[in-house]
C-alpha cells in the first residue's frame, strides 16, 4: 500500500481525545472526528448548483477584467505611489471580484480544490505577474546583478571567492550555480530571459508548500486554503524574485512541512512545568499549565525514514550554500521545535549547526573573514536595527510615507487577526504550539542583525506562514464554524482591506524598480566599448548594471561616495579624484531609475546628483558618449585640466 | 494482459521520456522554444518526481511540490560540486540528471507493472 500523503493530524475540539494516535504508513490517523468535507451541513442555499458555479463564473469575470486592464496601463506615468497609481479601475475590480469569489468558494461544500487552486494561481499572476507583462524590462535592479553572477558562472564554470564586487554571491553560490544550469540547459544567453517570471513561479510553489505545512496541523480543509490566500495578500516583501532568498524560503517551508508531517512529536527537552512554580504563578499560568497533548510521529519504515531525512539534509545543504540568513532562521525554528517536543529528530539541529559552521569556515570563509564587521556589527543593537529597518518617514516624499504606513498596516492587521485566531483556538484548547513557535522563532533576529536594514522585513517574512495560520483561525476556529453570512462579510471586508495595503506596499517602490530599456542599452554600450578593468561610476545603486561581463569593471555609486559627508563647493572634483585611479577608462552614468531611487529614499543631499551631472556636462574633463531619454554617460578624459584646486571637496 | 496501467505507470513513463528528450535537446544543441520548454519542465519537476516515486509516493499535488523541491536540491548540489571542482559541464550535468531520473522512473514502472501483474493473476484465480 503506498504511503498516504494526506496523513492529517487530528484537530478535534478536545485536544486529548485523539492525541497520541500513531500513524502507520498505510493509514491516515485514526480519528473519531470527521474532516470538514465529511460534515453534513444544513442546506443553506436553495440553489446549491448555482452556488457552486458562481465562484467559477466570478473567476472568469476577474480574468476578463484583468485582461481588459492590461492595455490601459501606462507604467511610464507612474507617480511616487508606485505601480498602483497607473492601474485602471478594471484592475481593482478584478482583484475585488477575485476576493469575493474566493470567500464564496470557501463556503461551497464540498470544497473544490481545483477552483481554489485556480483562484490562487490567477491571483498570483494578476498581482505578481502584471508588472512583468507591462514593464519594458525585468523589474528590480538587483535581479540584473544576480543575472550577472549567473553569467559569470556560465562563462568561467566556477566562482571567484575573492572577487571585489558581489563577492558575497560567490561565497554562497548555490542559487547562482542552479541558475547557470537552467539558463544553459534552456539554451539562453542570460538568466534575464526568465528571471522576471520568478515571482509567479515562486509564489505558486509557496502556496503548495504552505498547504502541505498547514494540512499537517488541521483537519479543517478551509483553514489551509484561507491561510495561503492571506499569505498571498500579506506578502508585500519583494523577496519572491530571482534571488537566493526566494529559493531558500521555499526550501525552508518544505523543511518545516516535512518535519511537521513526518517527524512530529518526540520527547520535549523543555516544558513549561519545568519553570519554578513561583515564576509560573502569573496571569497566564492556567493557560500554559494546561496539558498540551503529546504528539506522536508516524511509524515510518526504515527506508522511508532514511529517504525523508536525506531530503531534509539535502534541503538544508542547499539553503546553507545559497543564503546567509535563512540557515540561521531555519536552525532556530527547528531547535525550538525539538526542544518543545514538536520535532522528533533531536539530532537535526546539531547537524544543521555543523553544516552552517562548515560552510562559514570553508567555502564562505574568504567573505566571512573580510566582513566580520558586517556580520557582527549590528549584533545586539536592537534599537539601531529597528530604526534602520523602518523607513524614515520624516524625510521621504509623502507618497512613500503612505506606502510605508500601508506596509505596517498590513502587518498590523495580520498580527491582530493572528492574535484573535490564537485566542479563539486557545479557548478550544487547540492552540497548536508548533505554529506559535514558528511565529516566535524569528523574533530574536531583530536584535541579532540589521541585515542591511531589512531585519524586521525578513523577520516578518519568516513569521508570516505561521501568522496566517492563526489569522485564518480567527475566521475558522473549529470545523464547521464561520459559516454565517456575517462571518463571510467580515472576511470579505478584511481581505479587501489587506489587498488595498498589498497593492500600495508591494508596488510602492515600482517607480524605481521599473527599468527602462534605454538604460539597458546605455549599460550594454558601456560594457561593449570599454576595456576590461574600467571604472563605472553611477548615481546610485539602482541601475540595471552588472548583468553581463560584470567582473571586467569596478563600480562606485555617488550616493555611497557622499554618504554622511558634505559635498563641498565643487563635488565633481571629488568624483574626478576617484576616476583618476589606475583604470584604463572611467565612465560616469546617470539614469532615470537611479534618480528616482534617490528621490524616493531621500538618499543624498537635495540637488547633489543633478549638480554633479550639470558640472560634468560642462567640464572639459568629461566627454558625453551616450545620451538617451533615460540615460546619460560621460567618459572621463585623463590629462584634461581638472577643476580649480580652490574647489576642493568637503569632507 | 494489463489493461489499465493508469498514472502509476503512465506518469513515470512520461517523466523518463521528458528526461530523455530534454537531454537529447541539450546534447543536439537544439535552439528555440522547444528546448526551453523541455529543459525547464525536466529540470523543475522530473528528477524529484522520479526519486519520490522510488519511495512510493502517491501522484498528487503535494508530490509535485516536493518534487520541485527535491529537483532543485539535487540540481543545486550537482551544480555546486561542478563549480567548486571546476568541472562545469552542461552535457555532463544533464546526462547525470537524466540517468538518475530514467533509472528511478524505470524502477517505479517495473515495480508497478509487477504489482499489477500480481493483482491481475490473483483476480484470475478468484474468478
């Protein structure tokens, strides 16, 4: 008899009733409780057939509205509010219809998995795919850099762990080696040919992995479907792109799903009861002292067990060799699961720690040894990490303030819903400690690292799969509940609100993420005409550069050069002093996307970059070599008289 | 005679076929959309799907999700080994992955066919 993949955990009203039911390879867990689809509900609609067809009809309507909207989107007219500012009414109607249809689809009995999958896929295509369809080139400047590392591996067949630029990627090359394999196997010359479609593909994978994870926690079939829907609505973190984080996150979800599905349970190494009674004697003592039903792992045969463990170790090796932060977050979560008796593989954290140590002290050592300050500089600086992660709303344009508050609002709504769901589950004695651990485990990382001012975002991202489980529980706290019309209206209203924040937060920076083709042509011109070893000075770090032959150049951004320093009376002289270095040729490039990123982030002194551009255009030390509507490139002329010495830069 | 093989044999056969076609497309330096579709389909799903079949996993969506995870894991490890050992070879990687996939799928098909024959023989005896 084949192994049963739907080996669901009993999730009954009484936590002790089914706890400890062993699961064999051939059986699903024995439970006296039916699944949600087995519950016979009173006939609530006089037109059941019509009700089943309505979600499908609404989905078709949503697709039609979205398709109509595409021809009315003009990305070049975007305002500081991002992509949302150029979306037509039909796009918003499409999203609204989808949300209403999905809520309706969740109320149909029996649940139709194909329809729910179709809704999720269409929603992902609409939200994550529309920019790729209407933008002239691949979204996000960082994707070009990732494509550049893939290009390096394709040309050299190896990595350079001591390389000056993008060295971190050469020390964690798992994702890029994989990208090179895919690009070459498909007969493509650059990963950019498919990189733009990554958000669609990755989000579909996240949906599958989340369903796998949540189905191991509940027998209520609606809850995982609502969970993945909320995940899609609340995931405004743009880390689903062609990036190591996207791959590592998918494998992280799979690891946790495998641990919870096949290696649940175990003897806890720590229990609440171990805390001294006088410490426990608080407000929540009755809650925590309540006996948590012990979980038992399924009885797996040796070959299955070995295969699953091999799978887990394989996932983690790829995570550890692809991304810097994810291995630590995965290790933290699995350690807590083991400690609290929710993962039976007690040795797994030790092996995971060993894999991380081996990677850091082996393949990644060149980067680790040269960047100890980057690694440990933000350790235990909680206040600085929090401040660094939150956008400084005092200095950015008003629209960006709205975008920042939309993102925070979305996170707050999910947190409130999750709290409500937790409390509703708590009352029923089914608070699912493993999921609560998933929420708590990433939190210490706020104090441990700023992660390039993205610390809080990443913590939210890693807690989100578990938060949405509880958020969904707020609507469906137990099997058969949440079927009233009032509940449906509340769900529709709240998800519409979260969708509004998603559109603002996810698309909010798209004015700078939009890469005009002109800029790509300018970069291609520079890389094609300049000798190896040249210097390319850009206004900011938001240009679509480095996507091919990137190691032939040195790079510098003016925003980094003038970071925390006064530009002086003649800032160009400082730029010239750098360009006079040992480079066969040096270029100064100004692009629209960089100018917009400086504007949106308030990244430099007001007017500094336009001033440098104006000075370069009149200076005899620079020759204009490329000009288009979105890019200007100057070549430095060595030997031509520099600006007067009296115009020395400030410090 | 086995009359109804169903997805238990049909899908592993398709997976093996896709592996063979994709590796042939790469080795023959085929260009264009056909190669892209074959290469992406094979690399994203097939190695993992075939390997999970060895462990007798059911054919459903969860298997598909884990198949992608196992596929990218195996491929990332193969690619990284080649990168660090400085033996990068697309043909080599594709042949290795295709051999692994076809081997695992063949094992799955053989087992299913024998299982079906046994069931068929038992049914005949009962009849």
